[in-house]
C-alpha cells in the first residue's frame, strides 16, 4: 500500500501589503488632534526610512516629547494594521519649536528601541 502525502503551501507567510502613504496621513491627522502639536510634516524615501517633524509653538518637557514620539510609533502600528511594522522600517522623528529650532530628536531603527535625544 502506497501512501501519498501532499503538503500545500499557501501565501500566509507573506507580509500584508502596507500603504505607507495612507498610514502616514492617518498618523499625521491623529497627531494634529493633540494640543501640543501645531503642524506635522512627513516623508518616506520609498524604501525603509520614514521621517516625521512635529512643529510646536512652545517648548515641551521631555515627558511630553516622549509621549509624542511614542504616539507616532504606536499610531503607525495601529493605522498600518501591522504590529511589527518597525521590524521593517526605520523612523526618524524630531520636534521643532518656532523659537528654538529642533528641541528633541528620536529614532526607531529596525531591531532597536525608540531612542530620544534632547537638543
């Protein structure tokens, strides 16, 4: 008696397509709802690097800056429907005051936790 075993391999292991532009727009809209935020600018290099600039009218505390940076990271997960999105993309973020210029920078590099630097 011969037994034939057939394995079917489906495309389930492939990652779902992410619309980075739509995710960026939704994240921008979410950030603009926050009282600390005046304007938001974003860019994507088409490969792996996502950039966000948050404009504020006044200086923020480090705790407020951390909240805003975490909001970007978490919103991107939410709006992309990909909890592991930061395993495939790098994020470069800054907060800029009209009076003082860049006051905080952060990066979320693939495989590395969010890192915040006070300028």
